């Protein structure tokens, strides 16, 4: 696995990405409002890295994941994949690139076509991309079935003959069929039982080592995310609010939202559960149609002051690749705080340490005009 | 001693299907005392939900066969005629379901649905029932309840709907509250709110709670006693501390080991229980966990009974391994050290 800090080996670069969904009303379908699903997120994922994406439902993590593999077209901003700008490519030009990026979905019951046999499900991507002949494809499917811990005899079975965990393995085999570089896994284990969840997590980790895969791992389970991720991005209402090396996020959360999220996870240890102080956040996540002013978390934050409702905090680098957007950062010593506040780079773009130095050899394709 | 509210003896539930007889619950015994929270833990298909639904007669059907007894106030709920059971259901024993999105009726207001629960069981006027509905919504933490009582379910968020469900369940001051995965569909932050609410209500209303979940973290936070179920039977039963600090059954070890934990250093690999749970139509011979158990030996071809094998009273398990072996073997299974109580 690559070192998380590696700056030059970015496979995916998300640049000021915005995705708004219009809400239309009336006979003329006029746009009356917009859901700010992802609102100006800049993030990069290094080759071989696992980037965990966490947050509550509605925070935009799935939308971001879908923009990365271009199942959705961003409203503004761009995604640079392996040096190529793909944010606004047309379907036809995008198609060859689809081989390189695949997705694993949450629901193993809904993501497999019930009328197709397992062999067809897994070989279809290869057929579509014109890889191999029938015999070669069959051989490859049988290999893949073995790789994900199923048996080659399952080739002719239908999805309903499998349990949830096995189906999810079929989904993984399908994602691997084209030997992708990037896999976006959207809640790949949350529909599974705990004992099966562990099998799946271990499988995904083994596959990463074997095939040098890069993962974007979207999940709401902070335990699972910590286990698989090299770095973790925390999202709240469409904003990236904290980005940190995995272990550090758990020992030293900077953003109060992260702190609250961590403390809400129940600990399977009765004594510890009694002793620890639990921060229970009031209320629900506000509507992404009219997000709160300033820091979007301020209505639920116990440290919030006046400035929080007025000024949106920039994403600031606190060293060691740990970034957070907060006016009242936690777990930061005075020196770092002074240095950060004195720094002229107090804007989101400049402070984003993940922005990679441009490689002279690689030319980024022409910027595509933004649509708004 | 606390008052015993519910006693389940030798409960078996079988469903006759086209494929064969499904032994969903196969011999479950437990007792429930006032003011206590009993956690039932297990994977899908372990029979935990069927057990809970059977207590309320929700599994009654022409293809269902019951055995054993469910004693509540000296009457056997399994044999109670449907008309009598309706008086108990929702009134003395209430249930909260997993999915707050589908368990409320979308065409009635939240208030109407709570009012209906009250007027079904009590002689209360509509306006009196409505006043109580508002009060209940306030107690479960719905902001601005006088207004929100007239909202439809779709105007509530997931967490609020679950609160409304809890308000409805509490509307008749039930003795027993059965919560079937009440927080599974919710975000962790909302889960924390709901768990805190359940805990507070247990104290305020002095009811007993049966909490069904697959999340050991949740039971560690709120339960007093725990049942671990596998393939329709209890494999281990004991106090919360006994179960977490001195677990006796390899399945319990497996469950504990497979959770990625935030309170411990990250292990190289997660412990996983190999294989999948058995089909409830063709159960394996002997110990039901044997095919997946890494520590199985000859004796496991005979099924061990659920009994007390350790010094602590009230801690029962179904495993043939000697105490010595268990202490030794579980260390490797449960990541980090298992503290001995």
C-alpha cells in the first residue's frame, strides 16, 4: 500500500466539485430551489490508497462517489482521473475510461439482475468492452469466482440462490472483471450481518493488495472505515469538514462534528460505555436545500459562537495532512493554531494540502467550460 | 426482588413452507423483570425477531406451529384467543419496529395514529387523547409538539418518525416494550439520541424492555441481561458484564471479534466467522454452530444443553469445551485481551 502522504501519485483529483439537484415545480418545470448535495469539495486520492468517506445520511458522500466514477455529472468543478479530466466528458468518450473505474453497491439484493445467471452478470462488462472471446471470458469468470471466495460451479446459478454475503461477493467479482484501477464502494458491508461483514472487509483488503486497487470507501460505520482506510474524509451537508490520516482522526478529531460522530458510536464494552462521556447531538441534519449560513454545523454544535453563524470556516491544514474546517478547532496546540492563523494561505484552495504539485510530464486535458 | 413480568418456557415456532418445515425458534427460555432491559443479539435468521413477534401473537397463522408457553400475568399468551390478545397487544405489551419509514400509515397524521392507539384501549375522549398525544410527543423530544402532532409521517425525518413510533408504543403505559432493531435504520448520531431516550423512558415509565439488535455495541450501552441466539436457539445467556468479559460460547467470541472497535488498537485482520448460518430447514446434527466453529471436536456431534457451566450463577451456555480450553481459545478469537470478570 502506498504511503498516504504520497502527493505525486494521485489517481483521482476532485477539484472544487459541486453537484446541485434542481427542484422543479409547476407546468413549466421551473427550477424553484436546489439541493446542495455536494458543495465545493476538493480532495485527492493517491494510487493504492483507501480513502474513507464518512458522514450522516444526506451529507453528500454517495453523490460525491457517483461523481467520481461519473455516474453523475458535476454541476461545477472537475474530476481528474489518472491525469485526464473526466468531469464533463460525453458518454462516448467516457466509455473506454469506465473500464478503469468500477463500483460496488450497497444492496446485494437490488444490484444484481435476478434474471441473469452469475456467469453472465460477471462476464457482461468484459463482453461490452470487447475483451476476449466467449471461452476466455468464461475462464476469467471462473477465476474471478475463486478470487472472491465462491466456487467456479456457481457459474450457472441465479442470484436468488445465494445469501446476502455471497451476492456481495458476486458484485465484487463483477467490479474486478475489467481489472479496474479504482473501485468506489458505496456502503459495501452495511447490509450484511456482522460476521459476514468481517469476511467482506477482509476480502476487500486482500484484493487491494493483490490487484493494487485504489478504493474510495463510503460508509457510515466509523469502525469499518477506520479498519480499511488510509485517510478519512468527513462530510457534513455537502461540505468536506475534516480530512485526516485514519488513525489520527480517531485519536485527535479537530472538528467538533467529528468528535460528536465518534462519541455516538456505541462501544461494545459495558464498563467503558458507562464511564465515557457521550456527546449527543441535538436535532437532525438541516435541509441541504437551505443550508445554514456560516459553518453548516453551527446549529448543532456545542462550541458555536457568533462567528460560526456568519463566516464559513475555511479548510485549514493543521499539519501531517490533517485538515479541518472549524472556527473552534479541538485538540490543536497553541503553536499550531498561531501558525495556522498567521498563514496567508487561509483560503480553502491554498490550504488544501492535497492539491498535488503538477507533474510536468503529464498534461491535464483542456479545461471544460463550466455550465453555470 | 423485582417483579417478574414475562416468562417464556421452551418456546418453539415452526413454519410449514413448500420447501419444508422451518424451525425458526427452537427452544427459547427467558424471564423478564420490571425495569430491566433484556438484549437479544443474533444475526439475521437467528430467530430473534420471530421470538419477539410471537410474544405478541404476530406470527399466528395456519402454517405456524407453536410449542411451549409465554406467561404474562398468569396467562399463556400463546393460547389466548385473538380477541383477548388484542387487549394486551399495544396496551400492556407494545412493540417498536425497525423501519420507521414503513411502520407509520402515510395517509393519517402522526397525531391521529397515536390517538387511535389510546382510544382503542382506553375510555378517553378524542380531545383528551389528542392532549395526551401532544404530551407524549413532547416526552420523546419532538420539538413544537402542538403543531407537529398534525403533521403527516412524510413531514418527519427518520429519527423523528422513530420517536413518534416510541410515543405511540408508550401511549398506554405498557409493562413491556419490545424494540425490534429500533436504531438500525438510523444514523449513529440519531441512534445515540434514541438510545438515550429509551433509557430515560425505561426509568420514567418503569417498564421492561426487550431490545433486539445485531449490534453488540448497542446492547453494551443499554441492556442489563443478554441472550445470544443462533439458529433458533439461545447459545449463551447472562448478565451484560458476564457476557462481555467472560464469554463462554465460540459464537459469542466470533461476534465480539468481528466488530471493528474504536476503543482498541486496529488489528491486522478482522476476525471473521467462516461460512454462513445454517438453513433452518436442514439444521446440522449436534451443536448447530459446529460447522462454523473452529474449535469443534467429536463431542460436538451431540447437542449440548443450555446450562450453567461457570461459577457465576445465571450465566448459561451451550458449549462442550472445558472452562480451561475456553479461557485459552477465546484469547485468540477476541482481538485484544478478554478480561475475566
